C-alpha cells in the first residue's frame, strides 16, 4: 500500500479549552488530534489529510529513534532477534538459584508470539549485571544458530573440513570475518539478523576461503553459492540503518 492510499488512524480529543486543531504523535506512535469542542469531524479529517506527509515523516523518524537508541538492558528495552523486534522482560524473583548466571541463562524464555525475551532472575542481582546476561544470551543463541546451519545446510556442512576454526566473538562492528588461515569468526550478535541474512553471512565468510579480498573474483564465487547475495547485503544495510544492531 502506498503512503497516500494509507488511511491515517488518529484519536480525537475535543475540549472547550482548545482554541485550534493540533496534531501530535506519541512515543507509541499513536496520533492525537486535539480540537475545539464544536468542530466537525470533516474539518478534522481535512486537517489530518493536509498534514499527511508530516505525520508519515515524523512517525518514521520516531520509529528510527526508538530503534537506534542505545540499549538500556533494562525491562522494556528492545532487541532484534532473528529479524524481529523483541522486548526484554525482566522478572524478579526471590529464588536464590537465579543469582547464578548459568541458571539464569538456562531459564531464559523466548516467547515468539508475544515477541519477548523473558529473563527471570533473583532480585539480589544488580541492574548493572543485566547487560552481561543479555550479551551472554546472544552469544549462546548465535552459537546455536550457527551450529544448526552448519549441520543443516549441505554446502556449509561440506565446507566444514576446509575451515580451520569457527568462533563466536564479541564484535559490534563486523558480522563475520575469515582469516588468512581460514579461521572464521562470527559476531556474537549475528542471531539478530533474519535467518536468510545469517546464511548470507556464512556464505560470505566461506567464500573468503577461496577469495580473500572483496574483488570481482570474490563476488563471482559468492554468486555461485548464494545467487541472491545482493538482496541480503541490502537487507542487512537497511537493518543496520534502522535498528540498534549492537549490544551496546
Ligand atoms: Zn568479506
């Protein structure tokens, strides 16, 4: 649906105290129109339509700000997980077992319907520790997804024998790298990307076994194994632009 065809939904608040029609967008992206009491719905609708572009621009900007701001690692923070935005839900408990990192990590629940990462922990745990928990959670999830891909995608599995080592590393910059001696590293936050983009990153790094630099030869090889690589490169760029894809 194009922007111009999309109906803008808004909430009207009428009051005697308002002298004119005003428009505002809440953080929740709800659009609020305040208007004087006697004004007709038609007039309000006209006003909203006249300001359609402003609403669209500002809603997009708001969304970008929400998604690119630094993580707080507190309850309500949001993180990408397999390409979707999940919110972090912290549940405090008096269960002393949940003071140990290992126990907390084992107990983390990913609710794919509600899109929540639910961390239950002892109320004794200081908020400054939440970041370490989330970072370790991402490292393990990334590890899991990579191991699964290397088992399930026949090409990756076949290439395992020419890879020297596969490691997950803390990296807020690159998604992956391949060394001269074919040690492949993946960023601990790789699981933030959609499944197909994760596969693209793996294809990319494996291609470096044959072609170390990003020359024409590299892309010819990459295209043989991942014909849609351009689409995924673009998708990753767009995700990086509109979301905080770091663990910082
Ligand atoms: Zn590369």
